[in-house]
């Protein structure tokens, strides 16, 4: 197999990212970009982001997860704490999140430290999930080897029967992480590969250092 992709080209020409347009806090720029992408490109999952961790085997690994909430404090997503990514975060909580919105020609890369959120917050979100998603959290020993698709479907049927007409409790091994950012980079595609790259680095609890990076 030999597929040469060297002629794949796209010229980025939709917008610019200028210092005169930058807020002091990067979360405000994130919110602006997020709302614009969500409004202008409804066909995409705007909250889909790549979460990168350092695994227990020492290798980095990225996978797409869904952002469920963001505040000035950080970015929240939910997962199985005993999954591969959950174990990786609990071993090394320095992670990276990245968003790429192709239509907007924009990318955001976030470095931060992940922490478990409070149990009552995980409880509240779990209760808001569709019943099928709640059962799915109970069915899946995420990242573990299983013998077949039929095995997991049989397990789901058994749980549907067990919890028929009952409330489904949040399993203690499932909940949220918040990624508290220490660095956020905004990338705006520009012509001739001379892209705009603006980096915010946290200096203390309130102040961010803003720098332009060479493309």
C-alpha cells in the first residue's frame, strides 16, 4: 500500500485572529468561538473534543469525548473512572483537550490538570441522562476485553429486566472530570499557511499571559 497525500491542499481564508480582538481571559474567547461554530455549523458536534492522556504503558493516546459543561474554572466531561483513560488520568492528571471546527477553520488546544468533580455533581448529571445511557454505564466495563457483541447485549437485557420500573443509581466508578486549564492556544487558519496562533498561559489564579506564536 502506498497512498501519496502530498497534493492534498486547502487554503484557509475565512477569518483573522488579531490582538485587538482578544479578551483578557481565554474562556471568553472560547465561548465566542464555540457559540459561533455551533450556530454556523449545526451539522457538527461542536462539543466533541479530543482528550489526550499519557497511558499506563507510557504511550500518549487521544480519543474523542464530549464536553458537557465549561465555566471559568474549566472543562467538564464524564467517563468510567476505571476505563483506560480514567486510569491514565488518575495516574497522571496532566492532559490535553483539542477542538477542531473544520468549517470555521479554527482549532483550540487546551493543556490542563484533570480532577474528579464532586459526587453530587456527577449524580445530578447521571440523573439527567436518558435511561439507555444510564444502563450503558452499568453494562460496560469500559476498555476491558469482552468475548462478543452478544455478551454485552445479553448483559443489557438482564439489567433492563432488573431495573424495570426502578431508578437506576449512578455507579461509583462513573463520573465527571474537570480539566482546569493552564494554557490555551487558539489557531485560526490563514492563507499561505501563515496561520494565526495566539497562546494564553496562566500566570496565577487570575492573570493570563498572551503571546502570538509563529505559524
